[in-house]
C-alpha cells in the first residue's frame, strides 16, 4: 500500500516537474524573442508615405503568413526562403569596423547577413562565375527581408563600382571609416599578426609608412593608400550619386554603437528595431557585444580589437598632416565631418 502511494506521488511529481520545465522553457523563448517579434507595421505612419525604393518591412508577419499558406499548400517552399541579391553592401573600409557593422545590423529582424566575405566583384575568377553564382552564395531570406554582404576590398578595387552598378544601379552602399592613421596602423597590425603566425619577420610600421629616401609619407604603401578615402570615393562617384552612400563613423561605432546603427536603419528605410538592449559593453573584451535575446549573445572574434604596436609620434604626426587635406575633401563630398586631427 505504502509502496503504491509512493509510486503515485513520484508520478505526480514527474508530471508537475515536466510542466514546470516546459513552461519555463516557453517563457525563456518568448521573452527572448520579444524584441525581434514586435509588430513591424506601425512604421508606415511614422515614416510617411513609402517611397519607391523603400524596403517593405512586414518581414515577420509576412513570414508567418507564408508559413500558413505553405501548410495549406498554397505557397511553395521557394516563396518562403530565397537566395536574394543584396540590397545593400558594406563596401569598406578594411579595418574600419566592417564586421562589427554587419553583425550589429544583423540584429535587425529584417536584415539577413552573408556571413562570409564573398569577394565576387573584386575577384576576376569569382566574377567570371556570373551573377547566379553570387546569388547562390547569399543566405536564404524571406522576400521582404534585405540581404547585406560585406567585402571591404570592394572599396579600393578599381573594377568594382562598374560591376556593382551593372548588377543594381540603385543599390545602397555603406562605408565605415575610422581616423585614417589609426586605420592604417590597424591594417598593419593585421598583416603583422599574419606574419608572426607563420613565424616570419616583418618591417616596423614606421619603415613602411615613411619613404626612407624622401622622409615623406610612402604613398605606395597599401595601408596608407587605403586611408585616402576621398580618392577611392571619387572613383565610385563616377557610377553612383552620393545619396546612395552612407558613411558610418567607425570610431563612434566602437564607443557608442546605437546612434550609428540608428542612422543606418534610417538610410536603409528600416524601422528602428535595434535597441540598447541588443548591445552591451563587455569590459573584458573592451568592446560592445551583441545580445539577440536572453539566451543568445555574442562578442566578435578575438581578431577584432587587436592591440596595436606603439608607433613613433613623429610618424603619426606626419601621417595625420598628410591625410588632413584628403580628409577635408572627404567631409566636403560626404557632408559628414569627423574630428580627425
Ligand atoms: P582593431 O583590431 O584595430 O581594434 P574590420 O571588421 O573592418 O576588420 O574592423 C576591425 C575593427 O573593428 C577593430 O579594429 C575594432 O576596433 C573595430 N570594432 C568596432 N566595433 C567592434 C566590436 N564591437 N568588437 C570588436 N571590434 C570592433
């Protein structure tokens, strides 16, 4: 008798325990996804009439609607998830914070990122494979989501503007920049780390950045050339009007990412969905990390945010003086001024 009662009690406890765990898991999933599942539609009123190139943003309702249709047999699987060509590309600048920008934009429910750098437009071999090859490289997305890819080499490669123009002349182009000298040193640090990994020696930054014969800035050094933003931008402007570009402040994205991301949301005609909740400062990393929901968060890989080698102050001063006129021109063209020295 006692044994039977104990068995019954155990059974009841098991059922109650399962129910409690089930409810808890449901709550975790529900609360965690709240920020991504806010209704998206009220944006219409807030943003005024929708312009022609505006991206419709009922992504999630649309997704659910299609799923329903799919279950009823009225929609095909292809209608639900497609490889879509990007509607926006982060074209550069290398070491400007391109990965952080892409990952942070991916917090938005209507954005889908291409995880890898595709290098379609800057690599002749890839480009020869054709646009369908490129499309297939894109992640699956729902029709009303936008795909974004980033390949920082696009910004400095001569053939790229024309090639992108041929694909989509109204594409939106994002450029993330940092103070040019810091960017050049970051660029050098990445190469240096690669050499060290292979047990190779490498020159000091000062030796590469300054021509030993003239004692002037060495404009043949790639890390220097890449930081002359205006020169590259001018090439792009032969194909695209300035309105199709948005300049992101990479230095501010490090210290205060949300306002920069909000400007990008606006540029892409996306309703504001990325919030402070999605970004938290990780003191150990010294950078903001990403929070998708209460169970899923991540920081960027350790290769982002390297410690730079110390550089001779006279070289830094020389470089800053060298970049100054190019920076002024860049501010003038883009309409965005930075406090670069
Ligand atoms: P450093 O390694 O010089 O610090 P990219 O992705 O274009 O290669 O840019 C790398 C740079 O992104 C890093 O340069 C880092 O400063 C910057 N960055 C911006 N936001 C970051 C973040 N949240 N986490 C890590 N790095 C970030």
